[in-house]
C-alpha cells in the first residue's frame, strides 16, 4: 500500500475545469454570463428540482431564502443543535430566534420527537441532513404543517441524498447546497438553492442581486434600472460557475467512489468495540456519504486527541463535524444563556466524534488505509 498522506478532503479539479476557467477569463464576462444559468439548469436536473438559483455560498442561500420569506424579529426558527454554525447564523442575521433541537443519538439528525415537543409557534424549520443522511422528513413536514411553518433544508452535505424516491433539496420549500472546496463538489466558494416554487425562485434571483427591477418597458436602456425591493449581492461569479459546471460531469464517479469507500471503511470500523458508527441508510433515508463519523465512547475512555494525533502520525487527515453544539458556542451561550447539559446528544458528538474521509481523493486502497490507521490509533488511545 502507498504511504502518501491522505487529507480529510481534496478538491478534484481536472483539465476541463482549468479550460473552463480560462475560457471565462478570456471572454471578459466574469459575472452575468451564460455559464451560471447553465450550471443552475444542470444542477436542478440532477436534483430533480424545478429551479436552482446559484448563490455565493450555502450560507448566503439559507440567509437569502429566510430574507425573501420575510423571517424577522419575533419569528422562531427550529434548527438542530448539532450543525455548522451557518444554519443558526442565517436565522440570527434576520433578527429571528433560533430554537435549538437536540439530535437523535442513532443518526445525529434533528430528533423529530424533540421537534414535536416544541411549545409555541415556529415560522420555519431548518433540517440539516447530518453528514448527508436525510432527516425524518415525514415527521418534520408534519410538524411544519401543524405549525404553519415552511421547511428550508440545509443541504450543504446532501448532494444526491435520497428520501424514498426524492432527493434532498426537494423535500421542503427549498434547500441550500454548498460548493465549498471539500464538499461533494466545488465551485471554489458557492452555493445553490433548489426549489419547486417558481415564484420563490424568481424572488431569490431578484434579491440575490440588489433587488434590481429591469422590467422598465419603454424606458429600458443599458445600465438603467429601478430598485423596488431590498436585496443583497449574493451572486455567483462566472468563474465559480465554470468550475461547478465542470464538476457535474464527474459527479457520478465522485458519488460511486464515496459509496465504495464508505462501505470499505464501515466494514473495518464495525469490528472495533465501543465505537458508534451512524448508519448510511435507515428507513427511507439514503446518505450521500460525505464522511464517516466514528464516535468514541460516551464515558471518555478513549481520548479523541490521542486518536486524532495517532491518525496524523500515520498520514491520515480527519475533521470534526461539528466542534460544538451551536447553542454552546460563546456567541449563542452569551445571548440566550444555554448551559452545558442542555443538549446532551449534541454535546457527546461535539466532544467524541471524529470525521474520517471517504472522498474520491482516497484512491483504490485509501479507505483500507484510513480504516487500518484508525484501528491502530484507537487501540493505542484506550486509557
Ligand atoms: C459547510 C456547511 C455550511 C456552510 O457552507 P458554505 O457554502 O461554506 O456557506 C452550512 N451548513 C452545513 C451543514 C455545512 O456543513
């Protein structure tokens, strides 16, 4: 087996990506071109959504959607306690209040029973498909319906995740994807909001670019516009779209490699006593295999720092998803007064989880190397 280091993630950029970037740079058309709409069409088709709206990041897409839907002060929005801080920040940015829901110890996803138990109104629910495994969308959508809330999926790790016959990004009102370099596919920075609601898509397009109104009829001239709404600048550049579009041709290969690597690594980890490994499929949910989380025993008998250092010594990169329950990050704790013990499952994950790579950069024997390195590092970290 080779001993080249394996990082947690590595963008896969081929000649086609370089050529596409060069073509955009040579054209001089760096924004407002034809590549972004082509990327939107290809992505919408892949996900099976009516519309896809390119934005500058997943966070921008989440925020823009809440903004367009008028979420604001006085509104309460349910988000899982274990997620990227972006999910909660998008709510805070609108002056609304995140209602943190602890996660299910069997999946790491927003616990539907705890969501069902929320007292009082909710304006929106933001399920996060943890590491690519879809949340229980039947129960989440039922709560949304009962409360008159809309559902905005955080699909940052959920490209091609499936719930029955449908894909993540089509399971609520809208879903926001991330093309950050080490996610399933990249556009450098970038994101995409998918929706089956064409009116919402129109509004997202207008508001991602200042709220311009170009429909001036007789008065229409280059550079002349009216502004009839508030908006951001959350556009995607043509260079980013060119990289993203070039990745679409490789997505089948990326996903096949992730699924195979996950199976190889999972088989090795399943032999290790005391380790929790979340399923990659359960009921109607099928994961997109973003990474494989090994969760160490709750009793702290195995030191995470030692396992991570042991992996590093063996040339294997790892990560943590995510390093804190969001409500216990300094900002949220200071603002809302949450305390240790409020979100026990999310706290366990934040303390004891290690994310292992399964991406296409692993190559043929990579998943086996990651698994064997993990077994050695784990055994030598037992107290
Ligand atoms: C990475 C990530 C984000 C942020 O994505 P950006 O494109 O960097 O804004 C949001 N939510 C989750 C769950 C993520 O993992």
